[in-house]
C-alpha cells in the first residue's frame, strides 16, 4: 500500500531559516539584483535633481514708496502669506523702474516685485517671469486751467510734475510726453512724488501733474477735483494712444463714479492705464508662487472701479512670459495637499511623494521581473552543462584514437566534478539530480578506444 503524502511529509527534515538562506544561490541573486539596484539608484538621483528644495521661510517683495498703492498691495500680500508661516519682507522702492532694475541685478536680495508694463525690452523680459496681471493702473493728469484741456500737446510751456526718478509714473509720463513731441525744452518737467505733486498743484506751484494710483477714490483726489480751476484731463485721443503704445489699456471713469453725492467727475472721463504684473525671478519655488497668486486673488479678485469681479489676477502674457507654475495654477488651482493641509505639512508630503513615486515606478515592475530572471539564471547554469554533454556525445561517435578517447574521458570527469560542486536552490534540486543521472548515463555509453 502506497503511503499517503502526508505520511511521507512527516519524515521530511524541517529546514530552519539559516538553512533556507544557505540554500539560495547568492551569486545568481546578486547577478539579478545588481542591475535593479543600479536602476533604483539612478532613479533616486534623477528624482533628487528634479525635486525642488524645501520652500524658503522668507520672501522678499519689492513694492513702491511708502503710502503708494504698490506698497499697500505688498503689505496686504505679506499679511495673507504670513498666516501660512512664511515671513515676508516688504522693501520700499521708488517704484516700477527701480523694482525692475533690482530684480535684474542678481546681487540684490529679492524674490518678486510689482512692475507696471512698458518698461522693459525683449532681452530683459526673458530673464524674468510673470505670475499674472494684477490690475490696470490708470494714469491721471490733473491740470490747472480755466479752459478744458483734452490732449497733452496743450501743456506746452507749462510746469509739469512727472513723478520721481525710478518710478513707473516718471517712465510712462516721459513716454507720453515724447509721443506728443513735448520735451524739457517745451515745458518745465519736475520730479515729484504723488503727494508732493498734488499739494504743489493745489498751491499753484505747478500747472499739471501725472499721478498713477489704483486708489483713485482717495481723499486727495476728491480734494483736487473740488478745487477751483483744477480738472482731471479726459484723453480724447485714448484710442490713438493704444495704437502707438500697445502696452496701454483704455479705461473710463463714469460720471459720478468717484463721488455720487458731489457728482465727481461731472462727466465721463476717458483714461489710459498700464497693467501691473507680479514679476519674479526664475527659480521661484512653486509653493511660494502658489501662495502669491492665491494672495493676489484675495486682494484683487473683488470688483472695483476699473475691474470686474474675478477679472484679476489674469493669466495674460504681456511684458514678461508667464511662468509654467502660474499657468498650472490658473488652469487647475492650488494642488490638493495645499488646499487641505497646513502649508509646511503639505510641502513636506509633496517632497516625500516626489521622491517615492519615481522609485515606486522602477521597483514595482522590477519586482515582477526578479523571480523570472532568477529562475532563468539558475536554469541557465544547469542547461549549460546539458549543452556540454550533447557536444561530448557527438564527439564520442567520432573518437577513433586512444588520445581522443582520453580527452573525452577527462572532459566528462571535469563536468561531473563541476556539477558535484554546484549549488542550486532547493526548488531546483530535482533538476540538479536529474543532470547528475544524465552525466552517469553518458559515462556508461562511453566506450574508450584502445
């Protein structure tokens, strides 16, 4: 009676972990594992190179003069971003022109700045990137006169305040005057900041002023519009300005939009304005870019005198190319982790995932190949000896001398010795024993000559 399988199993020796490990073919396992390990190391190296460093804990924003709309905007950004654990340093400057100069200077400690359009050439613009258009800033031209003035050419031989050097007001006013063929030889051009210029106009120390401000409803502006003989110029040639200075936008201040009770302005006023962009250096961390755009949406997303609700910030390329991170944010919003978790935790998890995912992409398919490769490696060693036996069998039929027979006998002995010294995993022991039987079979068939 044939014993049951379970009966046989009880007589089989139990192998401990050490014996199981010793039965492995470590050389073959290393041969298979080495390429996979090297591939994993290469994947980790590539991931480390591509992964952004941790977000900086400090952000430097170049704004504008104290009390300006640029400075007020930057301060609001700082307050919002500060709630996420990032310290924001707001640096006061003379305005857009200085901001641009400082950003282009790599020695300056700065990350982003508010910059109005119309200040850069193509070469400079490629060195920086935009996070979006924040708003359109109108340029206001106030003048003192008993009669109406509706184009810049009528300001010849007047005293004109065109903003301080380094400011966007100064640059834009200079371009507008140049387009009207009005130079310092035709008028007295004075460099004054906004508050100083408005006070000088009230005191009759200047005849006209250029003022740029998003805070157009300010007390000072209403004071100017109510003063005797001081008027806000309506750009009758607004469409002409847009054709010649393509970075400008046309704006309209409707009658009563500044103050309904006092009907300011007393009629529709045609204005021109320049878009303001949030400009950054290349290499700005994506997480910081997202924080800035999110803050900009909170600050500028509401409706205003010259904007509709959710019109700004806008993903429009103007003087500067829009960054890839900004394009991604405007298309799909903030990443999921940053919506659900604190900024520091989301950033940490994001970096860990960026490290693990490439590694997993390599390890998962590699792990599936590991067992087949190992089997192939072990079997190939066994099959190699079968090939050698087949060659000897062919040579045995051709052996016609004692010397030739002696060589075949020696080779059979070498094969038998090598196979006896060969180690194979337990799963392949049956194939190894069959190989030894076949070697013995070939030896029995061998009939030496002489």
